[in-house]
């Protein structure tokens, strides 16, 4: 791991991007997210010298432990999960001196009175100047109470940014349009929209941000990025893992709510949107919203929906040689569960750029491997002058692949003449790999997002109207599925690429899913 000060680019970045002094208050401090992601990300920011000069964290949770026990448990987390390891003793000392704990229930006004007192004292002692970032990392049913209580306890400054109050809300933001709207109303009762940071960790991934840079820092793609040249687009989020002990949660979600409504729609929008006028929160989010609003609505008949949206659930099988149980055998899952662990959809964006171009999305658990990518399949050359190569060209047109994870990179396949006396052609790749070009390990998604929130930059966070627009689309699927429960679950074996119906959906269009 290279030292940050050795890297002049990093130093320049650090100078530009150090936030104002502040305190981050994490509700749900005994949870997994705090341990695995949030505190390790804050520590790594500290190691990169990106934390404010005065900075504190208060963990809020029910358990009755003190500051020291909280610090000890966070140290164990950082030892295990921080990107920058081993943890440096001197740095840990400075960082952990700023870690505090406040125990209490989220519904009790006493918790907020205690918290307020603690915050005021920290402002005095540590110079955090009343600037606050509240992070809601609790079960989502607690969000409304916490937001309202923060308001009632006078912990939110709605007027202006001095001092600033910002609230980060973890996913899921609602479970349908109605609940998302109701949560937006609660949020807006206490906060301005630009104080609200709905987090989606996919937007913190380097490769997802790079979609914007790739598209809009280079002039060569834009002329090709439309229905004249693009035949169709395939977006894949394949996971080899199953639900990993989160069966109880997954039973109330399913893959559409867990992956598509949020993560997948986010990078889908970045891929499909119009160029924003600036790389700035409102401009970027306006364009993403337009994509969601232009999504062609599904027919209301569930049978017709099934031609455009295929659902699946995994049975027992093997992934990478490891035996797997079926979804219905997982802990917390009903033995006759109808919850989907796989979905494939065929979407259209009804606007000038994408008229008639199908976007095929698939997401699934217990698939053969972990791959997240966008593959843009271009139309064939309009006139075939190499008859001997026609079949090959027909089989594999030019494809531009943006690999989000793993093996992060971008590849463009094009045809090349095979050396020799004939005019045979074969596709060859032109490759960019993050690892080779940049060497250094990219920061964790949460590092970037926590930093952006402290800086007041909402570009990589989701706006309220965006969330509602995505639920408007997703609700149609959930509604159709509720009307017509699956009759063939489980319908794909763990370690395979999903149900046959997903293949057939593309075959009907004369296309096929990429073999990954
Ligand atoms: C989470 C989902 O939001 O994202 C999980 O709840 C999923 O089910 C995870 O596994 C995927 O994130 P990543 O960063 O590992 O691709």
C-alpha cells in the first residue's frame, strides 16, 4: 500500500477537498454497516488526510456501553475492514480520541436531549462548530421517528449552512411508491432537499463515476451513443453469493427492490442520460430523472409483463465447486417462498436518443460468478464486403464493455484480419484496466460518499423525485407479480445463469445474453 503523501495527485486532492470541522452522528452504531463500512471508511479518510481538522463521531445505539467499549469495538472493525491496514497506532490514537457513544432508544426524547448536550460539549471541546452529519443506518422503519425527533429536539438547522446539518439516509428508501412518498414528506417536514443525502453505495464506486467521465470527457463516444449506432444494451449484476444469512430481510425485498430499483437503475441512468450542463448535483440528477421518466410503462396484463420481465428463484446447486442450498432452505426464508432472487427485464426509453433500442437488465444471486457490467452492442456494418467473414461479423458485432466489478475496466471489441493469405476476421479487444493504468487500489465507495456529504456535494446521492420515479416503474412489476404468483419456483439451479425464460426473452428478439 503506497503512502498517501508520496502521491502528489492525492496531496493536491487532499488540499482541495478537506471539509469544514464537523461531527458525524451514526444512528445504528452497533450494526454491521457501521462496523464493516462506515467507521473503517472514516479511518481510511483520516489516513488519507481528508478528514476535517476538528472531527468527531458519536455512535448512537440501544446497547448500554461506554465510549471506551465503542472505541475498542471500532478498532477491531478497522483492523479487519479498513482499506488502509494495518491500522497505524499514532493515527488511531488521534482518530479514536474523537469517537464517542450515546446509548438510547431512537423513539425516546431523552436520547435526543442527551445527544444534544453531548454535541454542544464536543463543539466546545473539539471545535466542531455545530456542523453535523446524521447518518441513519437503522432499520428503515425507524427513519421517520429519528428525523422527526431530530427536528423536535432542535438538532436541525434548516436555515442556511452555518452551521450545517445534513442527514444521510441508507437504503432502502421506501419499499414502493407510496412509502417512498410518505418518507419524502417526513424528510421535507424537517429538512430541505439539499440537506438530505439518500445514499446508494454504487454511486460511490470509481467505475460507476467513470461512466460520466468516459462519456462526457471524451468527444468520440457521443456521436455513437444513440439508436442510430447502438443495437441494444445489456446490463448485468451477477452475484455468486446467495442471501448469506439475510433471508429474513430478503423475504421482504427480493432482488428487484434489493438491487434494481436502486443500484442498477443508478448506473443505467448514468449510461443512458443526456449530457448534463455541468458536473454538479442538480444538473446530473435532472438528467437521471429524465431517463426514469422516459421509461416505457409496462402493459397492465401480468401475462404481457411476463414477456418483458422474467423472475427466478434459485434451487440447490453448486457455485465454483461449492455446494449451495436452495433459497427456500436459507435461514429466515419461508419453505414455500415466492420471493425472486433473479430478474431479467427488457426496457425501452422513449426519447429521441434511444427510440427502439432495447435495454436488457439482469440481476441475480447464486449465479456462476460475480460480474457487474454494461455492454453496449453496436449495429453491424451496413454493407458486408468480406463475404468469408460475414458469419463471424453476424455472430459477434462490436461491443463496448464497461466492467464495473471485478477486473474493473473498459474493453472495445472490433474485427481484425487474421494474418495469412485469406481474409478471415476475428474479434480482438482493445482494453483499459484500472489495475494496470492506475496501480493504486481505489477508495471504498463509502469513503467517497461520506466525504462528499461532509463537503456538501450531493452529486452522487439520489434526489427525492428520482427515487419516486424509479418506484413508479418498479411498482408496476410488483403489482403484476402480486396478481400472478410464480408457478415454477425454484426455476434455476445455483451456479447457472438463471431461468430459461430469460434466455427465451432475448431469443424472441433474435439476440442472446452475453456469456460471461
Ligand atoms: C446491497 C444489497 O445493497 O448491495 C446486497 O443489499 C448486495 O444484496 C450488495 O449483495 C452488492 O453490493 P456490491 O458492492 O458487493 O456489489
